[in-house]
C-alpha cells in the first residue's frame, strides 16, 4: 500500500513548489501527459503549457513519459524542448530507466509528476524516484485507464480512511 502514496500532492502542475524540488537536488522532472499536462483530446498544448514548459526547461531537464503512442507525444512535445518516452508501460520501470540513462541521473535526482496512482505514482515509487500526484485535468480518460481509475478509487478510499491521502487535501 505504501507504494501508492505520493511524496507530495498538489492541485496541478502550476501549484507545485519547484524551488522545493531544486532544494531536494532534483534535476530531472518527468511529466505524464494525459490529464496532467493537457486533456486527452488536446493534440496541441495550450499556450499556457508551452510557456510553462519553456520556462521550467531553464531550471530542470524535463521529459514527457507517457503510455500513449509516439505520434501523440511527438506532436505535443514539438512545441517546447522536452525529450519524451512513448509507450512507457508505466508502472513498469522501463520508461523511467530509459530516461535515467539519457543523462546518467541518480534515481534521487529524478521526479515524476502525474495524475494516476496506478501508473505514475506506483511506477515512480517502485522505480525509487520522487513522486508528485496532481488532480486529473479532466474527467475523460483513455479507455485503457478505466480499470486503473476503478482500482485507484478503491485505494484512495482506504488511504483516506486512514487519513493518509484524501482528494483535495494537498501536501508538500
Ligand atoms: Mg495521466
């Protein structure tokens, strides 16, 4: 159960305390795409996201790590300079390891930001990096996510009963 608990929980990517990540010596920030950076049907990033990513790229190495297909990710990332891994198979470590190898990061220097407990948070915790949960941007998910959301809700119920993690109760 511990592997489903994120190190931090914020409302969205904009409310995250990136200075705190700098202080933790994080160099590599990996973003999930769907419902973290944009809605699933936003093929092109909103202007706000482009600005945000370009600015963040000055302080961190940023990556997109997504289970979605290459065409979707490539088209999205073209608007800002982030490398990406498509078909990442989160929660497996494969995609995380691929990014780690790009600049020989230590696992402690890496952070994943995502909206799903079953893939982003569970995967990141298994891999051993810093994990940040954000609320999903939209209610609409990819079909493959339906089962994950069902399991996520069950886990959230248990964690919330124990006072560990509750929707809307953000922590740094
Ligand atoms: Mg997502």
